[in-house]
C-alpha cells in the first residue's frame, strides 16, 4: 500500500484525503490491507470540535493546494 507520493502506507498513520488538490478529510488510517492502493481502509477522524489557532503554525487551505500542485500531487496517479 502506498500513498500518492509513493510513501508506504501503514495502519495508524496520520493522513489527509485529497480530492484533486484539496484536502477533504484527515485522521488516522485504519483497516487497510496490503496489496491495494485504491479504496482501501478507513479514516478515523481525530480533530476535536474546537481547537485553538496559532497563526504561525497554520496554513490556508488554498496555499496547501498550491504546494500540492507545485509538487505534482494534485492529480491522482494512473491505474496500475
């Protein structure tokens, strides 16, 4: 199992789910089984209902999308 950028995926990883170059979900990967990079596993949300925002530790979502695009990670890889 591998992420979009080729990094090996493991249950328990903290992950973000992308739709194009946009983050649509984030949490902890669970119930994924080796041998499949598509539609494999679930995301357990970890975000509390409210959290404080220290601006120097945050990025605007549009800026994250731009970084993904610069790195070529805004597009889903072709099927294997």
